[in-house]
């Protein structure tokens, strides 16, 4: 038809022009491949950079600087005996001892004029705990290692304020400083002094919130998935349910926070910033994730299982609850764990329901005001005090360890129990 | 007795009902085997469930209803007492005193800020315990009545299984309806509070005003600083422009490399690593953006000669948000490229096209609808993202296209407006719900279109 097809001269593939063209095309091919490789590498490098930054800063958060303080307990306590501060009345006896005064006296005797502001605000509590654990200390002269103030802590670990640096240099010369593991960080609660803060309160709050979320979202999610996959007939209502679930899975989390604020707090009058309200809000957010994962798991159970069960006389409910659900459970659990991991890292909805207050104690019940681990990270990141930087990163490390652990568990479950039909 | 204790008591009694019903039915089974009465219709444990459900369900429903109506009854009882007569008549002050007295009586609060509420505390305590015991008694009564009724119904020919299964089906339906209920709840609460907001501030000012500087006292008709255009622009600039400039090339190229070029081993290791990016909590990204990326971006801007670079600049927030989105774009592109029929790719390769030419000229055009759908989902994810922008972008509304300037977004302002005192009578608090409504409608629309596009495209190749 056209001239080109009729053209009798074949293409000269070995000619200069064609060779050049091929070389150009191959170069483009290589460039494209390198671009793809760079994209993957760049994403990975960013992740590595993020993790190393957090590790680099956060590991210091698990350490604290301690200072040696000599306590001449018999003189300081005017001869309190070990028996007086042990036994059932130990608490009251220790309370009447004015331990903060004793600590202040001891440190000013030893360090003189620089003693002002050497110790962290929680140091007296530490001494009290030591006496509680070992009442025998009170009858002897002891050298105790107590955590120092956050300014000195920062100055000892890296660069701090000039005045603090000078104090640290003077103390280091006397060999009075050492680095110890910061147990307070794992057992304590929020505080105004970064050297006295801990994540236990926030962690407990997160656990309680997650417990509520799991208790509500898991059963509802599984039942809804079973209904939609196994029983629902195609009608308007089913369509509406499906649209709702797909939409809820993509609604920004902050909107769930607004819902929690308007409905749970204002209409139902539930206690603000409690684990109960946090759990309810996150459950609404997690439920669609579980439904979608659950539907996929239920769908992958082959129909022959259902037909066999029906064939030997099982009712439709028995088919699902005795046969389909157990086979789909690993898939459902994987989806649930991933959904729970997402809920554990979620911050914005919890801020909406009031979890941004300063709460210096771990919650006792589900209606107590509490904070959660990601919220605690956010609150600490807002602090101006330099000492909070490493604490924030350390809290992030703890959070990431839990999230990675949950995701690893999900992957393990999927690999271990997933059946290819 | 607290609500939790009552709940456990009800559940415990239900368990006893289950055991009793099962035992009675089991006795029938034994006698049916020996005697002339024929077979028993349902297995014993179905009878057990029947008794347990009949006992627990009415009690739980009653507890739920009682939970929602008893506060009103308590308030009525307190108000009818003579001590409550001298309360201020004005609605707001009255409600504040009542809610404080209630909080103290329930133990949520320890000290009163208003003297009047102090007096009401004993009244509240009395009324609360009065109605609480009525509730407990009625719950237990219902429980025993339901259990006893069910227990007498147990006979060998009683169709316990079909009854229980009907309840199960009902439970399944209710569980699915919760999704609709949640959507309606979101919609209703956003619409309701936004409507209250728009009765104070004109919708016209909100949607088209260019100045965002919210005042807590509004004058109708005047400019009250509720113009949301700078917020919408900031949201689009950070979420839909900067973040996408980072996420689309990286995500798309990663997907292409991993599906078309990488060996199976590389793919096996790299895919989960990319997924980790999606699993990192946003608060961590926000902290990273604020602490590490933002200062670096500012130094870079100063190096370029931009003098007014802010430390909380839009670029840092956008870049980090883009990195967060990479896995989403990558997995959506991955799916759509994999859905292109192999015949198309093989045909192109057979004609002598190189791999990259095949990808660029055959696979990508064919997969484009799926990729676009994925990008729309990614945009919807990015504009609803809160923590990164709260921590890394600023609070100042700024209508500018300078990426080194401070720009605020819708989500940042929702958080800012709801921080501190929340007062559902002031436009300050209500504006957050209007912003939330705008965000909800936008993301809903984006998700709907994205899912439509992806679905249509999948059908085209099936």
C-alpha cells in the first residue's frame, strides 16, 4: 500500500546511523534502569537515615549521669535506726524524715558553693527508695550515686550551656561523675525535669487504649467481614455498608478525633483524655482495616470447604463458624495486628479527645486521664529544654521496637499459617 | 457497684445460664436415648446459648438505655430539690455548675471552682446512687426473668438451634451496620457543628476569604478572620504539590525497578523495607522533619540566598510527607502494572523495543488509570495527614508559593483551634468542625473517584 512497505532496500543495521541509534537506545535503557535503582536506594537511605538519627540521639536517653554524694546518715538523721524505717510503718517513718532536706544538706557539705542545682528533682525520691529497699544504710556512712540535673546531664553527654560545662569539668576532675542506666526512664512518668521523666505512664496508657480498641474492633470487624462475604445479599443496604467501610478506611484519622470529641465527650459525657474514649475512637478507625483484611481472608477459603460442610448437613451458620472462620483466622489475625500497629502509632485523634495535658502519673483505670506513647513523644518534642531531645528519641525507639515487633509477628503469622489452596 | 462490675456480674450469670441450659438439654438427650421420646432437635450447647442469650441480651440492652437516660433523671431529681431553686436561670452558667457538681460527685474532679456547685454535690451523690440501684435491680430482674423463661422453654423438640442462629445472623448484621453508623456519626457531628458555625460566620467568608486570623467574638456581616483560602492553599501546596513531587517519581520508579528489573532476591528484601516506611508512625516523621530536615532545608535556602527562610518551612514538611507516601504510590503502581496483560508487553518486546521503551510506551500508558487512582489516594492521604505538618509546618496562615516560608494547613488549624479551652458556643471551636467537614468531603470525593477509576480499569483488562 504505502511507499515504505514497498521500499525494496532493507535497513542497513550495521550502518553508522543505525549503530548510533542503537547505542543511544541502549544508553537510554541503562539510564532508566539506574533511575529506578536510585529511586529504591534513595527511599531506603532515607529510612536508614531516619532510624540512625533516632538511634544516635535516643540511646543517650537511656543513660543518665550520676554524681557521687557522701551521706553520713547517723549525723544527718540524728541517729535513726534501721528498725525504725523498716517493717509496716516504713512509709510513714520515711515521710517524717525530711529526705529532701537531708539530701540538700549532704550535697552542700560535700560540694560547697556549686551544690546549687546539681541534683535532679527526683533525687530525693531515689534516696527514699534506696532506704526503703535497704534500711541498713541509715546507720552507716554511704556514698550514693544520684542522677544529676538535666543541664549537667546534657553538658556531660555532649555540649551544654557554658556554666553547666564548667561545673561538669570541675566535677569530672574530682571523679565524681559516672554514666549509669536510666531506670527511671522505663519506670517513671512525665515530669517537668527531663532527667526525671519516664515512659511507663504513657506506655501503660497506650496498652489500656489498645486493649479497648482490640476488644471492640476485633469482634465487630470479624463479624462484619463474615456477614459481607458469606451472607449479605446484593442490595442497597449491602452496597451502603461496603461504601461506608471503604470510605472509613481512607478517612483522615483526625476526623475520627473530631467524631470522638463531638460524640463520646460532648454527647455521651465520657471522661476526657481517658483510655476508654481513646480506645473507642481508635476502634472506629481500626474496624474498617480489620473488615477489609478479614474479607480477603474469608474470600480465600475455597468454596469446596463450604460445600462439603453443607453436604453433610451443617447449617449455614455452622459452616461459617465451624469451618470457614478457623481457616480464615490466620489472615484475619495478620490484618488485625497491622491495624493495631497503625492504631498504636496514631496521635492526631488522641490529641482531639484531650490527650495533651501534662499527666505526671500512670493511669489506674480506664476512665482516668492518661496519655499515650505517641502523644507523649509529641508533647516532649514541643519542649524547649535541650534535655528532652534525647528523651523524645528514646521514646521513639521504644515505640518503633513495638511497631516493628508487631509487624514482624504479622509477617511470621502470614508465612507460617497461610495456606495456598 | 460500678458499671464494669455489673457488666461482669451479668456476664457471669449468663455463663451460669449457659451451663444450666446445656445440662438440662443433655439430660433430655440421655433420656431420649433410653426412652421412647424420639430424638432431641438441637445439640445441648445450643440450648445453653439460648438460655444465656435470653438472660443477657435484655439486660444489656436495658443497661445501655439506662446509661443514656439516667443522667437526665438524675438532673431532674437534683433540680426538683429545694437547694437547687436559687441556681442562676441563664442556661450556660447553670449548665456549667451542674456539670461541675456532677463531676465532683462522680469523683472525676476533686475540688469545685464555683461555690454553687459545692452545695449540689451531696444532692447529686444521693440522686446518682438512688438511680444506680434502681438500674441494678431492674437489670438483674430482667436477667432472671429472661433466663427463667428460656429455661422453661427447653424441651426435646424445642428448636434451639434455629433460634440461636437467628440471633447470630442478627448480630452479624448489627456488626456490619456499625460501619454505616460511624459514617453517619461523622457526617452528622461535622454537619451539625458546622451549621452552628455558619450561623455565626458566613459561609461565603469561610470559603472565599483570604485572611485567616480567627477571632473568638464575631460580628455578623463583618470580616472576622475566618477566610480559609490560605489554609486550603497551604494544604494543597504541601500535600498535593511538594509531597507528590517527591512521592510520584520515587514511588513509581521504585515500583518499576522492583517489578521489571530487580531479581527475585532483591525484590523479596526491598519490598518489606519500603513497607516499613509506611509503618513508621507519623509522629516520628514529624519529629524527624522538625528536628533534622527543617534546619537542613533552611540552611540550604540561606545558601541559595533566600533571606527570609523560616525554620518551620513548608518544604521540609512536604518532603517528609512525600517520603511517607512513597510506599502507597509504589504499591498502587505495582498492582496496576502487574494487571496489564502480558501479551501487550511481550508484543512490544518482540517488535524489538528495549525494556525501558516497552515500559514507557506500552506498560505505563496502559496502567495509567491505575496509577492515577493510586496518586489520588495518595493525595487524599497527604492532605489529611496531621502530625507531620503540626510538628514541622507552622501555625501562621500565609498565602504564598514560596516553599521556604511558613505555611499552615487545614489539619494544623484544626489541632490549633481545639487546643486549650474548648467551648462549643464559640466560633473558635466550631470552626475546627467546619474545617473538618471540608477535609472530610474532599477526601471522600478523592477516594470515591480513585476507587472508581481503579475498578473501571481493572474491569477493562479482565
